[in-house]
């Protein structure tokens, strides 16, 4: 059980990293949506 306490900070770092990657992916998807709308408008 002692190991769980030691792994918690590492898990937190991975969670923050995953959240950051998700936010970047969402921004990329939004920019691609804008590009698709521009192409459709032509």
C-alpha cells in the first residue's frame, strides 16, 4: 500500500499531460473545422 502513495504524483503528472494534449487536439480540430468551412464556401 505504500507504493500507491508514491505513484500518485507520477499519475498526476501524466493526467496533466494528457489534459494538455487533449486541449491542443481540440484547438487543432476547431482550426480544421474552420478550414473545411472555408473550402465549402468557395
